[in-house]
């Protein structure tokens, strides 16, 4: 907000305005008042849900209009020095002493507003400041909590289907967590509430408020990154009012390969104040799940719990502590092999059928945040984040297809990640020009230890008619090969960013980051009881980079924003080794991206969208060597260019819509290596991908309480492997999901969800022709939700 805009908002509280607000939902009335007066409102959606505002019309001050809107609602308000209005539950006046209002702080530290719609109102992750999406010179999109529920998303990766330009990537049978590609570039990092993390395991969505895609380069704020973007997970935060909700669901397949599918799942979501004054608040989310997948002999067990506590130390200081623990027990599953480039086997085919080896995965993370408002225009925050993950167990994979053989693998590993991130945000004016200045430092430490023994290959078997269980040799010190890696990575980054409001129409963003990284790696592969050494690497790397970012936004009218941006990225080879298959040191991956686009914010902010065109280049792109999965090959320069469209929000009070489309042409652009010629497409990236989500709620007549929802996901043909000598590709597909919920009472809701209505056979990702991950066939889930 510019200095003049702040002054205008403050004076607008008392200036006489022409107000014209019809009777409507309170949330809609507040949005309309914001448009007419310039005031900015912050409120928890649970606070305004089901409240109707009376009509307000005439010449009056914005504050008087607000008082009339809130009359009889049980809500009060507080206006800050910058003109921002926070809605609060009216507190009872104590017998002695002043009236104390309980502030609503849901997601306030993160700069967002919790919402039950398909629209996300802010882009905190893109700028690390409370910036409206339309004012951000970068393409962002979010799958909100309501959209996650409507998609039946229980894993973070389920949200990727509805984010333009984001594709599921192979995750090595679940070992590497929620792997994804952003605009055609493999990305190995996920943000938690804007904090960089290590490599978390596949995570549940029980505590997730929304899954946000930050498209384009993000290195100026987050350090190691790719020009395609990052995924940011925004978690549920404490509530100022008591809230309790539990969900129970049971799922089943009915025919074909899906008839093996069985699922039972229970979740709990609770929150509210702990003390009588409401200064100490909490949120607790938990989930337990038992699933028998449609794949032969592949079962999963999950336990998840995440407590969060807010403590209002004083009127200007809030502390937040958040913990996540997840235990997942499942089967190492690399999917189905294709035969001569075609899906000749049933999607439920599993080389480990009849075997009972499992993987045990533990993930623990903790976050501490302290936010302090020093003055009305200067705030500071300190973030501390840590995570620890461990993996242990055995699994099986197809070693060759024709003839068919298999081998046993073991997994022993752990990953520790720590980061500290202090920041200052200052808002000030220089004449009529407003500035939002961000300065921050982040320091991180990562330690990864892994040991992967892999045994002898089995005798050849008939892949079309195997005699399960396949006789696969046990792991033993005398026969197994072992890959061992010990990696330590330390980094320190210093960054500064200025968001400049030149006028009400022109906004400029400029940022710069200086990044330092120190890597130490020791990796070696031994065989036959250590009788010979295949490789022995003990490498150290110290490197640094200066990463600029610039963008500009022009708003010809209030609802339209035109923008352009440029940024650079840098990613040292933290995962996968510091040398290639020839033992030569690999260079860091460096990228740059140019993006132009147009943003829409319509229907009083309830509907938002972005149309973006981009070109991104990345040098020294590393990929697993097809002959040695524990070594890298350099693909040279990869170029990705395309167009993305997304539209999310509320068309009417009862009709929600989410729409996305991406054209992505990701390919090798220059390389001297004849094995990877120019024009080779990047794996798992379709040129065309689209999705549609829609929901309609009936609020009148005999259908009152019924809500219908559904989704359609389309992906075009895509290559299964960039480095493969053959042309194995995954066929295009169109998947249709449908669902309905019905409110039996004000607190009890039933729910039916059908996934893959047409029982379409499809494949979501690949890594070589031996490892193709099939999508889930037709299945249905019946659930009940109780809220009180």
C-alpha cells in the first residue's frame, strides 16, 4: 500500500462516502465495502460463515457502514494504524478493568485468510509479505482446503493434478516423497509455510489449508531452486473460537483391477482458545488410515498428528509452535514395466506379489515462529524449522524386461534438515511512492545418510505368466552390492526485496540474494563382501551465487493486472552426487526465466485467475544415468516455454469453479552429447494438460443441504524417460471424478465420492520403461462428517 493509500484508508474511516450495499452474506458485504471505501479486512471464514448482512445505503463514513453491517452479528472490529480492519468476536466486559477483544489470528502470521472457497486471497509465499495476488508479478495458484476435499486428496501429490504447470514425478517407489516437476523442471524441495525443508516423505493433507504453486524462479527468496517454481504447503492454524470436526470414510473398488481397493480413514480437526482471555490458542489435526491398494499385495498404513499453538505474548507479539509427526508403512512400488513401449501388463501387476517386505518411514518436523510489530510500519519475524526423516526396509524391482528378471533392494537412511530465518518488513513512503522493504537471512544445515544394498538378479521368468512369488535371492554380505552416501550441505543466504508502489496503477518489485553453499559428500559402491571398490568419492564444494529478481505490474483498471518478470536461479547438486558417471565434477545448475501475464480479480475478489506466457532456460541439467542410477549425466541446456491459465473462485454464492490449462514444451535445447540430441523431450511433461473442478450447493427447496461436485483431469502423451534409448511414452488420458454431500443436520454431513468414474486405464509418471506408475481405477468412498 502506498503512503498516500494508507492516508486515504485512514481518512476513509470518517470521510462521508456514498455506500450502496444490498442484503447479502456478510463476507460478500465486507468485500463490497472494501471496494467502495478502500478499507482492508481480515477475518476467519468460520467467523462470518452463515451470517447475513442487512442492506446499507446512503451517504455515511465507512466506519458507520461497518457498524451497520455488524449490528446484531455478535462481531466487533478493530482498526489498525494503517487502516486495516480486523474482525473479532465481541468479548464480554469484565467486572473490573477495560474491555479486551480477542483478536482473530488465523493464518495471520502467514499473511493469508483461511477460506472455504476455491479462491486463495493472498500470495505470501511469492513475496513473503502480505501482498494480494493481483499485485504480484508472478504466476501463483492454490488448491484450497475445500478443493482438496472435493478432489478426495489425502496425499499432497493429489493436489498436483489441479495446478497448471505442475506434474507428478517418479518418486522411486515412495522413497523420495512427493516428487514433482514445475514447468518441466525436476524440483526436490517443498516449502512449509514459506520455510525451506529437506526432502519430506509423502505427506498427508490432514493439516493442510492449501497447496500453493509458486511458478517461475523463486531463488531470490528461497535459495536453491529451479526456474519452474516451488510448491508451498500452508497449514491449518489455531482458531479463536472452539471448533471440533471428525471425518470417517470407507472406500472400495467394485470391478476390474479396482476390486482389490479397500480403505478406512479417520481424521480429527479441533481448535480454539486454551485460556479464558483467548491469548493462547491451539489447533490439532490427526489422521489414521489403512489402505489395501488396487495393486497386488501392496498395502499401506498411516498415522499422522500435528498440534499447533499460538501464544499472544502481548498486543504486538505472537509466538507459534507447530509439530508434525507421520508414520507410514507401505510397500516399495516402482509400478509396471512396459513391453516394447506399450502397456501390455495389467495395472495391478506387481513383481513383489506374494512377498511381504515393507518399508517403515518416520517423519518429524517442528516450526517455531515469533512475530513482532515494533511499530505500525516495522515488523519482524524469526522462523526456526527442523525436520528428521528415516527409512528402513526392503523391496523389489524389475531389473530387466526381456528376459524378465527382478532383484531385491534394502533401504537404510535418514535426513536431517535445520534452518533459521530472521526477517524484517518495513513499510514507508518517499513522497508519494510507497515501499514494502523485506530484508532477511536464512541459514540451513542438511545431513543425509543412506545405504542401499541391492542383491543378485533372479532367474529369468515369464513376465506375462509369472509363477508368483518370484524366486528373488536374499540380500547377503557375500553377494549384495551396496551404495553408500553421506552428504552434508550448509548454506547461508542474505536477501533484500523492495515492493514499490509508484502509483495506484504501477507497482515494481526488485530483489537480490547472495547465496553461499558448502557441500561435503562421500559416496561409494562396493560388491561381493567388499572384495572390490567400484567408486570412491570424497568431494568438497564451496560455491556462491548472486541472484536477481525484478517484476512490474500495471493495473489499467482495478480488476486487471498486467505484469512482467525476470529472475535467475541456482541449484548446486545437493542430491545425486557431485560427480558424473566419468568421475568429473558437475557444475551447479543455473537458470533464468522471463514471464509475462495478465491477472483477473473479479466479483469483488471472489474470482481470480492468471494467464501467463513464459520461457525458462536451465544449464547443466542433471539426470540419473540410465546405465548407473547412482550416477548423473549432464543433459546440457534444457528450455521450457509455454502458456498457463488458471481461474479459481466463486461464480455465485453457491457455485465454485477451478479451471487450469498448461501448454509446456520442455526439451533439451543444446548439447554436445549425441545420446541426448537437441529436441529430446523431458520425461513426465505433457505438452497439454488441463483440469476442471466445479461444485454447486443447493440452499432452497427440497434439495437444500445437497452439494454436488466433481473434477476432470486431462494429460496429453508424455515421454517416460529423457535418457532412454527407446521411445517409451505414457498415453494421454481423461479422468472423471464425481461426488455429492448432504447435510443431514447442521452438524452432520454425509459424503459420497467416486474417482475415475469411467474406469479409465492411465499412467501418471515413469522412469525408464521398467518403472511406470499406473493411476487408480474406479473406486468409491463413503464418508460422514460431524462438526460441533
